[in-house]
């Protein structure tokens, strides 16, 4: 959310009844079993059309879910009724796609099977933040990196992920590693070990006054493929600081001079460095959606090389717990994904 956008609506949620959605040709209808919360959910709730002009209210929110398919569209070949899937539905397009309801529609290129030994609560963790990270890393008008593979092919280059313990960050680290990069990241010291699980090679404290210099020592003599900047809008974080550090490091290192920005950054760009705000759902309309959700993720989950990270923090069961779950995220989480079981 841009710092200039002030809440215009009091947080308010209410349950409503809809007919079960009917899938279009390339859609699947999923009975939701677990959903995860993203900061943008309550941002839409409170800022309304100031954030996404054209949205209409009342609206069903929610971008992360796992559940069981109940119906598939006529052109869907990859899924059938009864399959367990995770999905990133296009909540901004239609309210039938909002994850916070019992039956939702999702595009088939934005859903993946997951292994039988995985719970719905784990499976709902990655989808939306995986999409955000993938858009920033792989789209040609962002970092344009090679796509991830199972197993990865190391290329000797470094990828900088500022904010590795965020939900977007945990996915950016894993995608970067799967695409062959060595990942350098930032987080609080208590998460240094945690960010190594998804594959970060180096972790630095973003609040250290020497963080930028310390990271530049690691980057010396190596080629940097660019960076993804992620910082939370909720306490304890400050997204602008993450963006500034990232831009500074990229400006002073060798390699690609581009930072994919998960947050709106209104500060000055260093000379010679480009940055662009990630719109985390654009992959649904290009070939990247299928590359990630169809070709890469199911294989990586099955191989155990992709983690459901950060770890789910299940705060309750039932749609009536969603508003309460928003409050947990608003207060600030550290390397946890807030989840509600349905
Ligand atoms: N552009 C898009 O499409 C899109 C989509 C989703 C999210 N976002 C944005 O991405 C950001 C992260 O979202 P999220 O859901 O991934 O967040 P999250 O998981 O709720 O983030 C919490 C984490 O933020 C970290 N953090 C706070 N300040 C930081 C800083 N200055 N540098 C590095 N890390 C910092 C904290 O790390 P420690 O606990 O280790 O201190 C904490 O683990 C938000 O600004 C969100 O609005 C953008």
C-alpha cells in the first residue's frame, strides 16, 4: 500500500450467500479447505478503490487457498473433480474468485496439485506470494531471469533478496535458488537460520548500520543478477528502508542494475539503476503462470525441494475468523503466514 493512501473505510466484514460458481472454459471450481492472509487483503478492505480503482463493493477478498476441486471447465485437461489443489485466484477480476468463501473459481494455469502428505493449511501458504516473486524474477520487463527447474542448474551468479523472511521473500529465495542463483538476503538475526531452509546462502541484519557494506563484501568479484526488494508495511518493518538498501547495493555492485520492488517506492532512484513495482498477478495472463504453477511447482513440491514457507500460523477455523486473522497480520508477523482452516 502506498504511504499516501489513508484508510477511508472502517474494517468491516459480513457473511453473504452466493450460488456456487459455474466454471468458464479454463476455470476450476474449488471447495476451499484453508486460506492464507496477505496484507493487501485488509488494505483493499480499508482503502477500497484508492488502491485498485474500479473495484466494486461489497466484495469477497482472499488470494491464497487450498482445497478440493468440485468441477472443471470444458477446456481443462490437467485437473478433475476430487483433486487437491492450491491456487492463486484472480480476486480483482471477479468476486467469485475471492478465496474467503466456501466455493471459488480459479484459472487452471494458476493452480497446482500438491503431495498427499501435505495438509491444506500448509498448501495454502505459497500461491499469491509465489506469484509476486515469480513476476519480479522472471518476467522480461523485470529481472528476466531464467526460469526455475527441478533440479536447479547453478550459474554462479548472485541474486539479492531484501526481506527474505517475508512471505514474498521466502518464495523469492526458493525460486532464485531453483533458477540457479546463489541468494543473499536480509532479515532479523532471529531469522538467519530460518531463511537458510528455503536456500539463502547468506543472511544479513537489515537494521544493522553496516548491512549495505557487509553485503557488498560478499558481492565483490561476483556478478549480481539484480534484486527483489520486499519490506513489510505492518510493524515492525519499513518497506522504504528495504527498497533503499536494495537500490544502493545494486548501484554499487557488478551486474544487472535492476530492482523489482514489491512495495510502492517513492524515493530517489540511484543513477544508472532502474526499479519497477511488481504487479503480482500479471503471470496469470502470460506464459509464466503455467511455467510456475504447472511445470515447476508440482514437481518441486513432489521432490521436496520447495517448502511451504514461511510456516503457517493457523489462527482458527471458519470464515468468521477471517477478520480476526487480519488483525494478527496487522500487528506484524515474523516469518509466519497467517492461515484460517475452513
Ligand atoms: N506488489 C505486489 O503484488 C505485492 C503482493 C504481496 C505483497 N506485497 C508487499 O510485499 C511486502 C511483504 O508482504 P508479505 O506478505 O511478504 O509480508 P510479511 O510476510 O507479512 O512480512 C513480515 C516480515 O517483514 C520483514 N521486514 C519488515 N521490515 C523489513 C525490512 N526493512 N527489510 C526486510 N524485511 C523486513 C520482517 O522480517 P523480520 O521478522 O525478519 O524482521 C517480517 O518477517 C508488503 O509490503 C506487501 O504489501 C506486494
